[in-house]
C-alpha cells in the first residue's frame, strides 16, 4: 500500500536532491537519490517521481504540470 507523505516532507526531499545536484562538482541525479534514500526512508522510485514532478512544475522538464492536471474536467 502506498504511503502518503505530507507536502512539506515531499518538498524537503526534492530540495535536498536539487541542492545537491547544483553543488559545484555535484554528482548525477541517480547518485544523489541513491545516497539520499537510506537517510530519508523513502523508496528510490518515490523520490525519482517526486523530483520529476517538481521539474515539470518548474518548467525544467516537459510535461503536464500539477496545476494543469487539477484544471482537467472529471
């Protein structure tokens, strides 16, 4: 059964990965996530998806943003 994380907790995951990626001589995104997963107690795939979603929402990666998804009629 999937876990539901608080939005503030999700934001902290993404911020940790993003900060580490943009350090001088920072490692790749895969390495950052592999290092962070044991400390955070989150599945690797969960962290990867959260980071991808944040990149789409920020306009860094192409895709449908969270706001656009919420605007879709049911």
